[in-house]
C-alpha cells in the first residue's frame, strides 16, 4: 500500500514537472476565420500577442516515460493548447469563431510516400523517414477521459473526436487537452521507442480546417532532428509536393515520369489532375513531354542541376551522350522506363526512342558545354551503335 502510494506520488510529481517545463513558454494553437475558412496560427500568452497565422505544423515534447505497471508505459503532455480570440481582439483581415459554438475535431489519416496512416513514427536517425507507428497509441482526451477520448493506433482510419470546448458569445476559447502515448514492453524503450511521433487533426466549427499536424518528441530532445521533421511536413504535406513530384519524395525523377506509362488517353476526372499539366482534362503525350522538358530533374554530379532535360537523357545528367546511347542499346526491344531509354512514355524501348535520342544526341541543358546540333554522321553513329548493341545483346540471349 505504502509503496503504491509512493509510486503514485512520484508519477504525479513527474507529470507536474513536465507540465511546468512545457508551460514555461505558453504558446497555443490559434483558430481564426479568414474568408469563411477555418485557419490556424499561434498565440503567445507571455507576449499576449498573435505570433503567426497560416501555421499548420505544431511541435511539442512528451513528458515521461511513466511506468504504470504490468509493462505499460506512457508519455504525456497537454501542449499545445487550443485558443480562439474574442471578436474584439482578432488581427486585421481575420474574424473570430462564431459565438456559442462547439469546436470539434477528428484524428485523420494522411499519406507519406503512398502509405496512409493516422499515427507515424521516426526514430530521429539519419534522413527524415516516418513510417506508420506499430504497437504504440496516441490518445487525445479530456476529463472525464472515459467519455472524451480519441485514440490513433497507426491504422488507415479516421478516429472520431469530441467537442474541445464551446466558444463564448464573442468567440473566445481556451482549452488544453491531454496527449498520451502508450505502449507495452519489458522496458520503456521497448514499449515506446524514442523518437518523433506525428498525427493530424481536422477542426470543425462549420467550416472544417485543413489537416493540422502535430509532431512530438518522446524520449529524445534533439532539436536539429525535430526541426528537420517539422520542415519535412511543411514542405511535403502542407505546401504539397513540387509540380511533377508525383510520389512526393522531394525529387522529380524517373520514378515520377514513368507514372505516365499506361495513362495516355485518360480523361480528368476520373484521372488524377496532377498528371494533366496543360489543364485540358486529358492525360496525353503533351503532358509527358512538358514534364520531361520543364520538370524532370537533372544533375551532372559536378554542381550543375536543375529541372527540364532532353529526350534520351536516361541518366538525367543534363546531356545526351554515348552513355545514354549505350543504355538504350542494352534495353532496346524490351519494356522499360525513362532510365532504360524510354522517351515517349510507352513503357517500351523502340525505334521511336532511338529517334528521340538521335535528335538530342550531343546536346546539353548545362550552362557549359553549350547545346549543339549533331552532324548527320553523329546521328548515323547513334543508329548504328544502338542496333549493334541490340544485336550483341540478342546474341548473348
């Protein structure tokens, strides 16, 4: 009994300490209306001022770990809180939330590299690399938690939330919810691996906000990695991927342009409008050509890089050379994509691609050397070389 009481008091003191540390700088998520849309920013209670608008990524640090017994561990925090200003205090260009209205939320899944989940984890080592969280849950709750609790467990499901609070007659709101990570294991690290956890919430007070992202550290306080995670979300999920970066990995490369294979002739909708670069509601060769010539990335390995290269530049170094010819020849007559020599999005390496390479042979998009038109004998070399390589491959087969 006495040991149980001591254990409970110890945990209570730890929670208080963690909360006190977290609240040393009291900055909450701020909700505002702009042009009829629900947007978010930050409000600094120490400065009594709005410090940002249009922010959609928020960070925090979990306190803990706390041993609940039976191999169950938790990390907790109530940061950030949620705030809405009264109509007399909203900044110019914005409006207060409607008065006497419930502000609700849902936890929503979101995509990273083609995978959708409602809870993500990165160990903070190396490049930012979030994956769906396994065997850990993130609960959002308020008192009494048995009635008001929404828990994300890494599935591809929307988790219904609850009413955060009701605005005052003039639109004011200030409420802190409890964020709790929980896992089971022999040790705290087994139960809840150290690193960064992320989830998204959509807020509603009619209208509904865009997804708002929360990235919290647990068992780690490495600021550079935390900043890197925030930057990753701001670049890839808030701003959205760059045009032509169809897989949202931060690069416009052969993986992206090869996604056109099999799509030509598809109407938009139902086809995805991201492929319809010229906006004529049809995915076609013109879109593919625009992607290659204006968006496809190149890098010569010597400090010159950019977007938009030449047909036939299979290694994307910004120039069409014998290296590209060799690649095409080795793959001639086979299925393949850009990096194998396909220059028209057909998914096969054919004479059409050889012709495209021939028209670009000897040219470059690099600042130096300057692009030049190959002589007829160079084009003959291209054709003869490709066919010779093809025949050599056929003999080997």
